C-alpha cells in the first residue's frame, strides 16, 4: 500500500512576525485541543542514529528519501510515550508511530533494547531491527514549546515552535527541568505549515507578511550539529 504523504513548509520567523501571524490566524483557525489553557505545550524528543551517524550525514547531503527515528513525550511527562518514524521525500513527509511503555523506552535509552519475542507494531519492529543490527542509539534531545493551530479544510496544521534547545543529557530525558542550551539566535523561532492536498487561499494569504520566506530546516540536524561543537546560528539551514 502506498504511503500517504503530507506537504510540509518551514519558515524561520521572528517573535514580532509570530505576533502578527497569531493575530491573523486566530480568526481563521482553531487552537489544537491539546494546547490547554496556555495555548501551547512542550515537546521533547530524543533522536537516534547509527554508529556511522548515517541520519546526520543524510541531512547534510540532502538525501531523499531519508528516515529518522525518535521517541517523543509531551510536557516532560511519561504518561504518553511515542516512538515515531519520520520519512522525508522532497517537500513531503510521512510519519508512523506507536505507543511505548516506560520500561521499553528506558531499555532503548539505556542501550539495552528489547529482550525476547513479542507481537510488536510494525514501526517498533523496524526500530528494534535498526537498534540491534545497525546499532541505533540515542544521540541528542530536542525540546521546544509548540503553539498549534488547525483547520479542517485541507487538514491544515500551523505550529509556532519557540525556544528550541538541545541537550546531550540522555539520562535526564524524563526530568522536569532538562539541562539544555538554545540553538537559535535570540528572538528567532520556527513556523511549520502542514497540509494534505491543498493549502486554502485564505490561510495562504494570511501568511503573507514582509520578507517571510520558506526555508529548509531540521531541528535534529541543528541540535546535533550544535551538540557536536557547532556554532549557534540564526537557525537557517539548507538541510531538512
């Protein structure tokens, strides 16, 4: 069965641009139901790569298609733990995911992996194979705050991801206060626009402000590069 892909556009935006866009979008779209009273939630993901850093190199080379595995939690809690496989091809993405139990997550974070046989979801089976055969291991934690807006027309989702930061402290993944460092210049953040077949004109037109330009951007690549000693930049990258 053919994979279903979504279009994904990314923009590096200033705090001032976010304020303008927010004031427009709130009349056109709804806040995601998971946003809560504050209108946002935190996302924390640990990304995996093999001993050759193949995923990092593929980001750097612009390889297409390419895949990345991550384990994701929300609001620094362990109630919902998701294993996700994100596949990128051109400007489109496909994501598979499944829930993980705490003991399964800890086993992967500690370099042990799963023992014995089990009736696992396909994405977990694939990850386990990569973990054992290609020595996939946790490499970096990416954390940020997300303000999400949704629209049924076109299945559109627009998110403002702010305070993007990086950490190598894998053992602190479930800590309420994660030791982390910002990876973008102060005042700059990321806007992501995702949709199925089309982006409605009324949403597209609302996004037209100043010199807003579509960029290629990878939180994983940027945070990993920074954790490996790279210099913090303005967040622009030709790599996704």
